[in-house]
């Protein structure tokens, strides 16, 4: 085998690998019509020379907030020059200077001057361009919670929303995004900011399993060759992503499973590929959930993991009897613990005819034990009587 054939990638199962990058802007945005309409409604007055409205976009991670704004902005850019949409990633740009430099580059189409009296010069450059074009500025502050942490949120909002007073330009709009549901971006604004900041709340709910499946089916169609993944496996991936309430997990999982099949020189993804990819991808979320557990819940969970590894009977009653020998736990709190583990998606409680419920781990038992912070040893000698 020559080197060129060794490295040749004609074996690939990916028609277009970019489709699985997190920066990829899908051609079709599923299930976000309502949010797109709300944002369009806020922008429309700018077409008639009036000012743009502002918005606060809220929703857990992976609910399409960034994608929705980027899609809307792309369309605006294609359709009109009366609105200048600017996207700022506040994870990267948190200081006032960094944010203004980013705005300058997008408004003026060239990097901001790097000498001189920074801020004022940059602001003036932005305003001059807007003035010349008689265009309205709309700034998306994505992940704006980073500005709050950096102490620049109020200053930037105040200055951006009042740009028009000093520079004779049209009043700007701000779309502020956060994935932190505990944070109220409007309440975080100072009274002086609130007098000019009247945002519409736009909420992004997690996608349902059906919605995730549609998004993933679309991605597979665009990014993979036909027949690489079956409907059944796509459905399984959609279920995992919906359980995790994050479509990004689905996209990563799809890519991971296909890469695994490709590495083994197979033309189709098999169930094992999905299982293996899921272990790698969902492990971090398992860990973050385990951290939130009470000591009692964690102790119970690690017993469940151990028992499951040993292949023992997993009915709720049997698990209780076994747990009782190690943990000071009564029946009531046992059921409370168990229900909580099910609620947060670590175990499923599957009804079994005549046998109550079966406790089934959603994750690999070894991963669960690791997430609980215990290393499971081979079973110690114990006087456990099986309850069946
Ligand atoms: N409605 C949708 N249709 C197609 N792809 C979507 C949709 N919503 C989200 N995605 C994809 O899911 C991923 C996460 O979306 P993103 O907009 O970054 O979420 P958020 O900003 O809410 O965290 C991206 O890869 C994006 O392309
Ligand atoms: Mg985002």
C-alpha cells in the first residue's frame, strides 16, 4: 500500500463534514418560526426609518438561540442596507474595547484602528459609518452573562442604546442572549439603562424528541452519504439528545458514531457505534448531574451501579433490600432517592408485570460508579439474601 492510498480519504462516509461543526448554519431552521417572527417584528420598523426594538433571548444551551439570530441577521444583510446587524460573541469579547472593536469591524468592514485614543475613535468611526449610510445598528450580545461577570454589561448597554444622542444616528437595538436561566438580563440592567432598554422576552424551549429527530435527519441528509445511518439508530440518538435536553449532543453523537464506523472501514453505522459514542459524549453530563446529588442519593446510586455491574436482580425491591444492608435508609427515603434519580435522568424505572419496577441505569455502570466518585471493587463478602 502506498502512502497516498493509505491517507486517501475516499473511504469517507461524510459527504460534508462541515455540517457537523458547531458553527455550521443550517439551511433550514426547524421549529423556530415563532422566535424568528418576533425578532423580525422588532427589526421591521428600521426599514421605515424608525428605531429597532430590543430583545432578551433566553433558553437552555443548545436550543438554537445563536443559530436563530445568525439566520435572521444573514437574511437582513441579504435584503437591506438600512439595518446593520452585528454579532458579538461575549465569551471572546468582554471588555468595552473588545466589543467596540468587534462592532467596528463588522460595521466598517475593516479592523478598527489600533492607535490613537481607542474607545472614542472607534465609537466615532462606527457612528460616522452609520450616519453616512443612514442605517440602524442592531447588536447581538451573545452569551451576555460574560459581560456581567466582566462588569461591562451596563456600560455597554447604556452607551450602545444612547449612541444616537451624541452622534446623530438612529437608535440602536440590542439582542442580549443568555443560556443561564437563573439570570434575568433585564433585571441586571441599572435603572439608567432600563429607561432606554425595553426588551421583548423571546424564550427558547428545549426541543422535543420529534423535533430533535427532524433536525438530525436533516443534518444526516446533508452531511452523510445515503444509507450510512438507519432510521432506527437516528431515532436512538434523538432520544439520547432529547433526554439530555441538548440537540448538540445529538449532532456530536451522530458524528462520533459515523467516525467510528468509518474507522473500522464499515459503510453503515451499527448500534455499537452509537453506544460507544454515547459513552464518551454523555459522560460529562453524567458527572455534572452526580455532583448535584445529596450524599444519600449518591450512596444509593453507587450501590445501584455496583449491583448492575455484578448482573444482579434489579427490581426496586431487591435493590432496596441490598441497599438497606449498607445504608441507613428507610423505605420512604429510598423511594424518594430513587424517584429523584429517575427525574434527573440517571435511571429509568421500568414497570415489570407482577414485579414492581425495575431500576435500569441509563449510563454504563462503570461510568456511573466513576461519576459517584467511588471505585467499585469486586464484591466484598457479604451476607446478602436475595429478594426475588
Ligand atoms: N432549529 C434548528 N434547526 C437546525 N439546527 C439547529 C436548530 N437549533 C439548533 N440547531 C443546531 O444545534 C446546535 C446548537 O444550536 P445553538 O444555536 O448554538 O444553541 P444555543 O445558542 O441556544 O446554545 C447548532 O449546531 C445548531 O446548528
Ligand atoms: Mg449560543
